[in-house]
C-alpha cells in the first residue's frame, strides 16, 4: 500500500501544487507533511485545508484519526495555523464524513470493475 500512497502523492503534487496525499499508517506519513508545512509556511499562504478521506466509508478513521479532538490531523493542522474542514453528508438523519462511497463517479467505477471481474470469472 505504501507504494500506491507514494505514487498518489507524487501524482497529486505534480497536478496540483497545493495538494498532498498522506496515509494514516505508512508513508507518506503525516508527520513529514506537517514538518514540510511548517518549514514552508504553507498555513500562512493558504490559510485553510480540506481533508478528503480516500476511503470508501469514512467512519472511525475519519472521526478519530482525521477530525477527532485529540492527536488528530485536524488538531495538529490547527496548531500550525490552518482552518480545517472535511466534507460531510447526511445519511439516515446523521451527519457523516464523506467517503468515496458518496461520490457517484467512484461508485460507478467500482461497479464497472466488479462487473468486469464477475464476467471474467466465468472463464476461470
């Protein structure tokens, strides 16, 4: 998984200079990204940051590790001067952080891959 995350970080940095990818566990690790933000004065330049969980359902990891009250990405980013946000949706009357499952394009792509895999399984 680390190789994929590193590739994702490289891709988004090349396409969008103000975007970074980080892993909750693994590399690129958030400590290195925080250190880079501090060193480069990123918070002063941009002021706000949006956390986009690249996880199908943004449950406990988003609630605790990313946006929680203690030792979360949010509290660390706020401590260096960022205003932090994370997209939310309302499902079953409850506000939840928006994971990939709530983006129709992602769900459609997932279903197409599943359909392809099931079609190929007939031959193996």
